[in-house]
C-alpha cells in the first residue's frame, strides 16, 4: 500500500514537472485562455502516448504569426487529431518521429491508407523520412496520389532514406528551375529505380542498396 502511494506521488511529481516544462516553453506568448487549452491538448497527447513537441511548436508558430487565440486553439486541436490518426495508421509501434511525420503528411492530403502502406513496406524501420519526402513532394506541387505512389514504389525497390532525400532535393531543384513537378518526379524516380534492385530480390530483403541516386549528371526534365 505504501509502495503504491509512493509510485502515485512520483507520477504526480513527474506530471507536474512536465507541465511546468511545457508552460516554460510557451513562455507566456499566448493569452491565458489559449495557453490553458493548448496545455490541455499537450496533456491529452502525453496521456495517449503521442509526441507533444509538435503541439507546442504549432502553438508557438501561431504566436509568431500573431494568429488569434481561437485559430491557434483550432490548429493545435486539429494536429492532435492527426497525431492520433497517424499513430493508429502506423501501428503497432511507431516512434515519435514517425507519428509526427505521418501527421504532417495527413495535413498535406495523404490518406491513412497511404501511411499504412508505408508501414507495411517497412514493418521494422522508421518511415519518418519517406513520409517527410512525400509531404515535401506535395508541397513542391506534385499531386498527393502521384507522390504517394512514387514513394511507395521506391520503398518496394529498397530505396534508402538518403536516396529519397536526394530525389526530393533533385525534384525541388528542377521545379525551382521551371520544370513541371510531375515531370521532374517522373524523370528522377525512373532514374533512381533503374539503379535499385527489383522488389523481392536479396538486396531489397536486407543487402545494402546503392546510396546515391545516380542522377547528379542527368539532364533536366
């Protein structure tokens, strides 16, 4: 009985410290009503095993942009829902980075099925980078369905994180130079696929895949 009471007191003390840390991070940059609601969302996320830093960052972003309190509250609440959706879609044991990247992808129009597909292809590895690349491709102007299909196909061919990042950088570079986002992705994805093993081959199953995209000297689309 005494041991249980001590554990309860320790948990309460830890919770109090975490709340104090969250409050300190917000630094009085929100009005009292908005801060109270944000802290409740943060506490709810923590109790559900969700990452809390994205919520605090979202509130601070709103404060930096001088958004009204209700808009900040709505943005934080919407992010909390996306974090939960991402956690469920990336089950059984997604890490905080995976959950945060999944929530960002959902914000850009990715579906829960898309997140589940990434997890199915990479059941034992982080999918934070693939989901981040998917989000960045959509932000560059690639339709979400096309970006989802391209990233999933590359993962099935065993593309590694550094290769996906390089592909994303290539696409952004050529879009900035005036290329169509879809054309840039098509050319770069084909070039990367050409140097990757076929799905199901030993290299995909575990051998090291090439670490460069082989696209550095390619022609612009």
